[in-house]
C-alpha cells in the first residue's frame, strides 16, 4: 500500500497504539530488571519504525493539496514523528523513576557529584528524548519555511533556524532537569544516598 493512500486517521491511531504498547512493554521489563541489551535495541527499533510510519501517515492525512506551501502537512509529519518519540521518552522517565525508588543505590551523591548506574531504561530515555526533540526541531524548521514562503532576507533565514536551536538547547538541558527531579523524589522519600569518603574514613 502506497504512503499516498495513508490518509486515514485510523492508521494514525493504530500506529500510536502500537508505540504505546511497545514502550509500556519496554518500561515494564526494564523496571523489573528483565530487559537485556538485544531486547532494548529491538523495542527501540520498533518504536522508531512506528514513529516514522506515523509521521508519514499523519502528514498525509493533514496534507493540503491546494496550498503552495503545505504548512499542515509539515505540522502533521512533525507531530506524527516526534510526538511518539518524546512521549515514549517521558513514559520511560516514569518507569525509571519507579525503578530508582525501588533501587535507590542506582543514583547516589558521592562527594558532591551525582553518580548514576547505567541501565537500559535510561538509555531508552536518552535516545527517545534526543531523537524526538531533534526531529521536532527539524520539523518546526520546515513549518517556518512554509510560513515564510517566498520571502527572503537575513532575518527571515535566521528565523528558520530558531526551532532547531531551541531543540538543541532542550536536548542539552532535559537530562539535567530529569535528574534534578529524580534526586528530589529520592530526597522527599528519604531514600537519597549521600556518600562522603572523608566521613567513611
């Protein structure tokens, strides 16, 4: 079936449900420590493939054949592709928070520095949030280009780059915000482990 025929919202709904089912399975197995590296890669590939198809389907559904510059089609493609990735990342953050509460030794403060044990859940959060925000920034660039149309100039050209700059800034910041939240949760529950080598000696 050609992508051009994917103009039904039902296809988008089924693809989103597929992403949701996959990421919930990913999160559940990661939380219960039953996830291995091959599984994590498999779930990530499935979610990524479904997100790409969803971007194509939603973009085709919202495509405006009469417009010279298709703003709605670009918006649909951006939301369909980046939305599932970002939502998957946020869902895995919830699972990672629950896992850290269950195993507080995975995030400790040692001599004032935050030490984090690697996990497949955290790797999933990193990949989905990074690619989701990046595709959102690139998609927003195309939307701005469609809105700008034939207008030219240095100011117009710089405006097109703003969404990508914001996306890169968010990619650099979200991890810091996430771990601030994790530390706050552990501290509030009395589970935060602070290790000081001087005190131990």
